[in-house]
């Protein structure tokens, strides 16, 4: 492992929390992740990303356990706190990357990877030395340090960040993420710098570029519109926008009443109309009824352990 990455595990500053814990000595920070190994909950083909990511053959997703956010409405809460997943070595992670390629995956899709970046970079180096040639997709909450992302230049091809909130209050209340807006905007700036103009292959599968996701939340149309406006004013149509209506209330009641219902068609239509009026041309939308479908696979260790 490169010394600069190892230093980050000894004094962890990978995410904006900058906990400073020594993960190689067994200390745990906000995310809860360990040091030398990685915890993975699923590694399989995934067909529910944007069409230019999943295509017809599927995206080779690797779902990492733990997270740097604490979203009240998280649909991946089973892995967010590490309840699901198995600890594996960096060498096994490299094997998983190659196995995804062997399954015919269109890309290697790293889901919530930030807290394991030192191990992931080493695994990519090992796998590339053994023939890995897939585009790498960095699938993230957007709560990233731009300084850390600069260290990934040459490792990531497609960036798939969320941009969740404009409001500092919403970021703190819903995700325990102070400073989310400015942190995420700076991170996306770095992603766009690295990716450059979007590039697609002959089948329309993205090879390089940035797709920014925004999950529209019920009762927060003004914040959603402000988010789209802020993004478009900075990045225009150099990036793609994925405006999602798939919000699903958790199985328990939240203290914010608006989060206990689904997004209404009227709210979503208003957001799409707003984006079109702004001039957004490169975008993805979701059909009505999407929230009733399951976009979250079972975190049953498929593809994680040898022979699984």
C-alpha cells in the first residue's frame, strides 16, 4: 500500500469527518470501518442504475459496508452500520474485481467506497496487473474531500455522486452532515475536472464522465430546485443529471412528517419542469411508480466469498 494512503489509515482523514483515528491499530471513527481488511456485502451484476451505466449486461457493483453519512431515510441501512457484510482481504477484493469482469459487467461500480479508498486503490492496482480493463465507477453520497479525490486521478473513469441538499439544516437533520453543500460542490468540481467531457461507447455506455444524482424528497421541492439550479449554474450540460423520484419511507416512523410519505407526482413533475426551463438537456428521469419497485438488492454476500 502506498505510504500516503497508509498514513491516512493511521490518522484517518479520508472523509470530511476527519476523525483522525488510527484504524490500523483497531480504532474506529464515525463510519465504523476497520483498517487492513474491507467489509463487503454484495458483489454482483446490477441492472437498476442509469441506462448508460447498467445497459443490458449490468453494472459490476461492489457494495461496501459502513458509510460516512447517517441518512434518516437510508434504504441501505442494513449495510450502513455494518450489520451485513463479510471482512475480506485486499487480495480477495482484487479477485472480486476480476470476477465482475468475467461475468460480463460493463463497468466496475464501487458503491459507498470512500472509507476504504486505500484498500480499493491497492486492489485496483493488483487487478489491473492481472488484466482488469473495465471503466471504474465511483458511486458516492457526494460527501467527499476534494483533496482526497485528487489522489484518485487515473483510477476512476465515471463519477456518480449524489447532491442531496442545498439547505444546511436539512443536511444536518436528515444526514448528520454539517457543511454538506459546499463540501459536495467542491468534490463534484474535482470530479468534473478529472472526467472532462462525457464519453460513450458505440452502445451508449458511459466510459468517462459525471452523472449527478438528486433524490427528490417529499415536501422539499424548493430545496430540490435550488440544488438543480446551483449545479446547472456551475456545470451546465458538461455533466448529466439524474433526478430521482424513488424515495421510499423507512419501515419505522420518522419525526419529520414529510419523510413518512412518498413523493407526489405533482412534486416530481414540477422539479422536472424546472430543470427543463433552466436548460438541462443531459438528464435522466424515473417513471411514475418507481418508488414501489425494489432498487436495493439483498445483501446476502453474493459474490463476496470465494465460490459464492
